[in-house]
């Protein structure tokens, strides 16, 4: 199960540098996570100041 970034993202970039597999990149307006690369480690969620990085339901 991969993580995703919700619309509450403020585009601060904290998550991108924490991702050990470089699955996070800037999308059109907010950051996005490539589900095929995500290893479900949760590093992005730990540093997100607005809790926008969440596990897929």
C-alpha cells in the first residue's frame, strides 16, 4: 500500500527530500507520490507539517 498526498498539501517540499526512493515530485500544484516507487515507509508523513501525506485507503 503506497502513500498519497492530499489536497491539503502546502507545497513546502519537506517530504521530497525525506523520501529514500525518490518517489515524490512536484505536480502541477502540489507534490505527488509515484505509487509504483513508494515503499510505504512513512518518512513523508513523519515530516509533513499539515498531515497531507497519508497511506492509501
